């Protein structure tokens, strides 16, 4: 795609192309996870599943705010070179925060990883590599290079699958080899893209509407991203922390194997989120422009349509998950992975509620209301934690907690948005 100003590129066409790329990459990632599950016994897959979940919490959770801020700021007039320099410093700060959190949570993390030192070191390496990964993603999204962004995601998925297949063929039967292969795939597919992405960002045509950015510093960018960091970490803990807790709470070999089955089924059932979550920042530039031009009603219409689609999907997907889900899990992962239809139906309900929460919070990001994003996800995580503590049974508590947390978070986020809209209407009338 050529470098063009945002006004010269159809937003729907760009987001549609990016969505197709994310869909393809999501499908490949699920094949990749199936390859890993076929290569590992359930107990060993529980360790890999914990690494996978922690990688999303520490990688995606820590650095998504940087991607979102770049997506929001790059379309606005200002010194992009200074913005990218500040983003580099902010990425280093966020990497440091992720490593500190990892050290603080080391007792729980070590238990979830079965005290595997090699897997733990792979997690440390991933915290560093993720800084470059999200700098690339944020730069591409913020300059409307969504097709290139999607291509990089597909490349990442293909490299992951290729390295995992190589480990499988070479007889890798331990989780650590697959964990390090994942870190290598992220680095190989993203880091070489960074210099060219930045050169194009600096040379990109200026978008004239909107309030120009003031001087951008590492401290200022980091401070602006902190509420988003809180929200992002809470989001990843809600989505990926529960499987870690389930594995960590497993008491014996039989429960650990059952936890491995849950992790595999949960990973498969939330496949739509592996496509929606990476795409969430892609809608921020478009929403930002609509809000800046006073076209808030169009944003509201889009939200209403989104809710209608989610309800329609739930009416079809939940009964299918109950009826056909267990057989699909066994076909994909093997006969050792057996789970009940009710379990899958609960997880699917939670996934759809989570998608709604993701979409609504992007409106808050576009409005620059980062504190509202944090409040929404904190409410969801608190509700999930309380539910996990109250519901008996390790597996059932994880499923119900994910559903309840996602629903509560979505309700709180919509309520905040409705209150702010009423406030804006009252101000206009007065």
C-alpha cells in the first residue's frame, strides 16, 4: 500500500482488509496451538498454556497501551519524529514495568510454569521482544497502513507455525522448546519491520483536522498511557489470567491433566478474540476522526449494530458449542482432551461478552478518556476474582468467573458512556 494521508484511503476498505488478515492469522495461530497440543501430553501442555497466557498478560497487556496511543496520536498534526522517539522510551519503561511485575509475581508464576527455569527465561525474553513488536504495530496502525499490519500478523503466525512444526518433527516433547520458538517467531517477524515503518511514518502526509499535539516526551507519553496500562493489564488478567489460576490451583496429577484440557478448550473457544483483540486498535483512528468532527451519533449507531450482531451470534453459537463443541475439541487436540458441552457453552458466552467489552472501551480510547477504560476493566476483573473465589470447583470457577467478569465490565463501560453522553447533551442545551 502506498503512503497516503488518511483522508485519501477508505477507512472501511482498510479495516476490512486488516480484518481479513487478522482472520487468516487467527486461523493459522489456532492450527499452531493444535500442533503444540498434539506434540505435548496434557500435563505438559498445561505448562505451555500457562506460558501462553502469561505471555499475553505481560506482552499484550503491557504494550497494547503504547500501540493505542500511537494509533491515536499519529493521525494528528505534530512532530512524528519526536513522537516515535518518545514511544521508544515509553516502550523501554513499559518493558521495565513488565519485568518488575514478573519478579513480584514470581511465586505464582513459577508454580504455574511447574518451576521450569527455561520457560521462565523465555517469558523474560518475551517482555523485551514485545516492546519492538508493539512499536511496529502501533506505527503501522497510526499511519493507516492496516494492510501491512495485517500482513505482518500473518507472517508472525506463519513463522510460529513453521517453528512449532520444526520442533514437533524434531521430537520436541517439552514445553520449553515451544516457548522459545514463540519468542523467536515474534522477533523474526516484527523487529526487521521497524526501521522502514518509522521512515514511512515520518514522511507520511499530514492530517490537517484535529488539535495539534504539543511537545511529546517519554515521560508525557508514558503518563498518558498509564491508565490504559491499568486497563490493558486487567483485560489480559481477565482473559488469560484465569487459565493460569486454574493450572496453579490444580492439586494433583489428575487435576493438572484436567486443567490442561480446560486450557486447550478455552484457547480454542476464545479463537474469535484472537482475531478481535489484535484488531481493536485499528478502529481507534477512525473513531477519533468521527468524534473530532462531532459525528458522535454515527459512533452510537455503530455500537448498537455491534450489540445486535453479538446477540444474534450468541443465539446460534451457544447451542452449537453445547452440542458439537466437545467433539470438535477432541478432533482438534486428540482423544485425551475431553470436556463437557456446558463448559464450552459458558466459555462461549463469556467470549461474546468480552468482545462487547473490547469494542466499547475503544470508544473511550478514541475520546481520550483513558481513565474510563481502566475503570471498565478493573470492574470486570474484580467481579471475576470474586466469582472465582465463591464458585466451587477449579474448572467451573474459571468458566463462570470469565463470563461474569466480562458481563460486568461491559455493563460498567456502557453505563459510563451513557452518562457522559447525557452530560454532553445537557451542556449543549444549556
